[in-house]
C-alpha cells in the first residue's frame, strides 16, 4: 500500500442540529421521486418501452451519439443491442443527418481499431440494418433477429416476390449465405454471454498507459449518508462543499490548494477510490476574479463534473458545463441548469414588458400573469429531469452514489491514459 500523502481534514459540523435534521427530512420526497423515475426508465422489455424505441427518433439518436462520443474519448469497446425499424418518419428531417453520424462513427471506429459489436435482438430494417453491417462483430438471436434494407412488403411491391421475413433476412440466412452473422445465439442471455466472450478476446491497453491506482481505496471517515443532512433540497440555501468532499474522498484526506486565496472556490488534490484527482468546487453562486484565477491555475485534469445545485448562465461555462465538453457530467436530483434562475428570468421579462408597454396594450395584471407563467415554465424546464432528458448531462444520480460514480469515471478515463494540457505553454497564473 502506498503511503497516504494528504492530510486528514476534519468535519466541523454537528449533524444533530435542527437545520441538518430538516435537510434530511426534505430529501425523502426527492429520493422517492427519483426512485419512481428510475423504475420507469429501467422497466426493460415492457410493451411501452419496446414501442417507444422501435424507431430512431431525435432524442434517442442524440443519446446514442453521446454514448459513441464517450467510447471514442476513452477508448472503450462498443456493444450495441439492436432492434430498430429505422427512422421515425414524422421526424425524418430532424433525425436523418444525426442518424447518419452513428454510421460514420462506426466506420471511423473500425478504421481506428476501436472494436464494436452488435447484438441483433429482433427485426432491424433500413437504418437498423446498417448498424450490424458496420460493426466489427455481430451476434444474431435465433428465430428473432432479422436484418434487411426493406421488409417483405417492400420486396413484394418492387419485385412481386412473396417472401417471409425469416427467409429474407433471418439469422440463419445471414449466418450461412451473407456472412453478416458471426455468431447465432439461442436467446438474449446466450447472446450477451457470447458478447462477453468477444470482449475477453480484445487486447487490453498497455499497463504503462493506464492511470494507476495511487493507493488502495479507503472509505471516507464520514458516512456518505451525511450528504442528505448537509445539503438542503432548496438550491437557494448555501452549503459547505468542504464538508461534502470529506464524504467523497478516500480517508477524508485532501491537500487544499491556496486555502487563504479565493476562498469561495475550493481547489484540492485527493484520492477517490484509489485514483488521484484534482477537485474544483465553487462555494458561492458568484465566481469572483480571485476564484477564477485560482481555479485556472489549478485545473489540469479536472474533467468529471457533478452538478449539485443550480448551474446558471456563465457560471455553468466557468465550471465546465456541457458546452465545454467535460468527459463526464452528472447531476443530483436537485440540480438545475439554465441561462438564469426562474425568479430572475421572470423579473427581468416583467420589467422589460412594463417599460415597453407605452401603448397600454397589456394591463399590469396581465404582465404579472405572463411573468408568473414564464417563471413556472423556466422552473419546470430547468429541473434535473428536464435537462437530463435533453442530454444536458450524462445522467441523474443519487447523492449517495457520487463517490462510486466518480471512481468509475476516473477508472474509465485511465483506460485511455491521462491527457494533460500539452499545448499550454504559459504560466497558469498569467
């Protein structure tokens, strides 16, 4: 075991205090809502989810493209579970080019030696047929998988030939005649097992390329459940990021960078599940010049983000929001993201409309009603569930899973080696 280099930081709060106890109670409905959504999105194989994803619609394609982007950046093999009727025709002009990006990326993966595997579970037509054809390795489920550019009705229309789907593009025809199927599986579980066997044949990165564990993982000295006491569900209420980090980093040890300068921006080195990381955490909603300079000097390899509270406007950019392409970005259920807060947005619009209402087209009551509606819309659209559904982040996580998620991200990043700012040739403080 490598000797721990960082000093132990001690917690200075009393979680039995009434305000922390109230925080914990406020989290109950938030976590219940989160669990409810989690059950809905993980209801695999039910009729509703199957119907919803039989065709390629806009958001589904954006999600798939994001998965491919993560695989590219981190040199991960790609395994696709394929069953698709092609483009969702009512959205054809929105999805046509985005859908093509998927096939381009699959071709580039093969060119660059990044392996891909397609497991065909069911009928895959048109764009759904391109996916296994462009993958390095394919597994077809017997008596279920069917791959063809046009189905039996289209063949009959074009050639007058009557043919069944199995005869046209079933697993057996692709295994024996076209050669598209590399393996035939008895069922879905057998197909996944064969995919695991394929992964076992892949060459792993050279040991020297990996980001090594700097030490054995050591649990924090404070319970991860404390996060529900420390953080209020009302994002307008402040909380101490130092106390949060003590529940996330190994053995609650960290070396704080410039502790007396730019104190509203916490920067520190620490280990998370044995992986060394630099941490940047803002303590207040506003980032002042001292905090910005301090963070700019410190940042080298800080590319995993967690949105704990509100992330508005330029502050989202400054803390490496989606626009700045972090390697990973996750959100707590209480997180919010928008140009500005709902109250501020409604107030600004109400002021502008009041001053520009010289013609008396709207009464003050109507203007206030419009502002209230705008506030409600902004509040709804900035919630973590709304922003995550638009791929503003890579997923919503339970606060108590934050340490594990960060550890997994650091391990994934390590597979492709550390990427430092090699092009930066100036002093960070300038």
